[in-house]
């Protein structure tokens, strides 16, 4: 059988068959153990019980015939059936082993070709979406900074929730509600462990990172900022990290101060340091830029901020999915991320906040779940995180996020990061080699890596034309526009850019296809000149 990397069903099928094989083996083993351990009469009774409960005997003609057998004969029949099934399964397993060996051999071969660069090939088979073709071509998905694809483990977790224990959380004493609550809270614990938070009550589930930032703005911002206080940001922030603070500034009279870029097109952290003062109450910064691919030294920024008594809110949307992020060692006060960029479902994200900060913050939204007691004229509120989770949360989605965290941790965030650094450099080098292309952000350096994305423009071709041609002619998905970073684009002197962004299931082969297609696209538009 020929193996292709898109033969995704493969592993799932192997797992299913393995599971049922294991059940048959267990049954045979149980019966044999009982035979060895117990006296003959007890064994016979147990074996007959087991025999009668086995599904394969559900044929009524067969069952009628069996009524005439003695317990000894039934025992013999039971063992024989199990043995037959065991033999069939053995044959099945043998063929599965062959398929697996073929798959492994293919991966080894690829591994040799790529010089150890194979994570993308191994992982992409777990994503059903990569089985689909567009216009007869496999889809090359390079829009991961916008949202990531979802592996089978996450889809299965969602399906399992909706099929087997769908219920509301924290409200019912019945089995389904208790199970949903346990799984929802387990997901919170998984997220806490993933970013090394001290306690799971430091994790608040929100709709997305945007809502998490708004939560801090409306709750912490409105009650802690006053006229003349300063909030420091960079011109490279995503709109979701700028606009909520504009609302807060308008309401409180606080001042927003923006740090520009260095010549290398990295937010100028030295300037940021210089403008910090006792007026500074908060720094809002991204960890990894969704346009420049630059990575900020968050630990340094936090230490400078704390020296002047300011808090730090980190927009970690583009870092948490791609590298080890440890809130304890970074000592950040708040950090936000979205599930959908880290292989999880849409509709859920999270806010990390130091517990002493969250405990002192007033509620953001009012309603069920977030209260302690409600009277007609006032209410008292639950402790965090419930205080900030008004109404029915995105239960299945949070559980799906938990599954995504398990999946990513199973691969290892360091491994993902190392792989992506190599992919990032490859993408940057190949893109820079295309004539008339301008890539934004810093070149990769020995000390600071670029993230695995490139925003770029091609002389005389609008990025939306590029993206449309790549999609329609080559089935390659990239993004075009301002990427929710208009102030940054204005600073760079452009309205828009094209962006190719990678994840660990991408490969150098994807980059090569993209570059080939980009050259073709550029030639196409050049032919009209
Ligand atoms: C750096 C950054 N911050 C914030 C966001 C907002 O994320 P969401 O739309 O999931 O709230 C994004 C998403 O594109 C992002 O890239």
C-alpha cells in the first residue's frame, strides 16, 4: 500500500483496531487467569457469565442451540470463540504492523532527505483538513497567525463532550453536569500548567484574547487609572490591545504613550525604558509581533515596569502557541491568549492574572455564575475566576482547548519552537531572495529569533491581488490587509501587506511551493506592464 502524508485516517484506524484487539485479548486473559486461580466450579460459572455477556453471541439461533450445552461445553465454546477472534485480530494486527512499518520507513526516508526536519510531516497527518484539495491541488495553509487548524484530538474532545456529557457547568448535581464541570475545570488546570501559573484560579476563560484585554481594561483599568496616569504601548500592537485602552483613556483621562520602532523594525525597548516614570501605571505589549515577527524581551520589560511600580499586560497571542511561555519566570501581571491560534476551538481564550490582582478587581460583566448573593438593590460577587465568567461559558470549547494543550504538550513546546525557528529562517531567506520583495521586521539574528511568519510587499502588486492569485491559481492561503495593525502599517508607510505565517505542521516543502507560486504570481502581474 502506498503511503501519502495526507493518509490521515490511518493512525486513527490503527488506534481503533488496537483498542478492540486489546479488548479481545483481555477477555481471553481474564478467562485464563480465572482458570488458573479458582477452583473448577467457580471458574465455570464466571466463564459462562462472561460468555453470555459477549456481543458476538447475540445470534438467537446460536443462543437457542447453546441452551442445550453443559456449562463445561459453554466454557469450551467461549474460549474457542475468543481464540478465533484472537487469531483474526492477530492477522489484522500483523497487517497493521506492516502498514505502520511502511509509514515509519517513509518518514525515516523523509527525515534523511530533510536532515531531521520532519515534525511537520509527522503532525500534519493528524489534521483532517489537510486531506482536502482545492482546484485539484493540496491546500498549503500559511495563515496560521490568523487561526490554526485543529487536530483530531481536539475534534474528538468536542465531539465526546457534545455526544456523551453535554450539560451546563457549576449548576447541576446530576451526573452530566458534574462530569461537564470536572472536565471544564480540568481544562482550566491544563491551561494553568501549560503557562506555569501558580494556581488554576489565575486563569479566567474568556471568548478570546480580545475579550480578555477588555476585561483588564474595564475592570482593572477603570478602577486603577486616573487623569495623568500613563499607559505605555508600542506602535506594533494589535488593535485589540490598543482600542480598549483608548476607551479607558477617554473615560479616566489617562494618557497613552506609544513607543516606535528601531531601524531594524523592532519595537524600541530602550526608548520604552526611557519613558517609564512614576506616572506609568501599565505597559501593554505583545510578546511576538503578528506583523514584524519580532520577539520582545518580556522579562526585562517586566523588571523595568516593576521598578517604577507599573503593571504589565502581555498580549501572548502569537507566542503561547509557538514557544514555552512561563508566566512565573516572566513575572508578568496579566497575559492573554486565544485558543483558536493554538490548535483549539474558536470561542474561547484566556486571561492569566496574578491572583492578588484578580481578587482586588471588580467584575467585568454581570449575570449568573459570577455572584455570591443577589438582593433587589445590590449583589455580592464570587471569587475569581468565577467573578469574571458571567453566564454559561463556552464549555465544550474550553474542554477542546484543554485537549489542544495536551496535544501541544505531547509534542513539546520546545520542540515546536526549535522546529519553527528553522522554518522561520528558511521562509525569511527564501522570501528575501525573490526580486522586488520587501519583508518587514528584523532579520533573524543569533540572539533573537524571528517568529515563523513574514509580512511583505511586492513592488507594484497589491497584496490582495497577490493573495487572491495565490489562492485561486495555487491553492495557497496567505493573508493580506493590515492584520489588525493599522498604526504599524502607517508607521511603515504602507496601507497593507501580504503575510505568510507558519505553524509546526508546515514544512519546507510548503515554503518552496509558496515561493514557486509567488514567483509565478509576480510574473503574471509583470506581464501586464
Ligand atoms: C498579536 C495579536 N493580538 C491579539 C489578537 C486578537 O486575537 P482574537 O481575535 O482571538 O481575540 C491577535 C489575533 O489576530 C493577534 O495576532
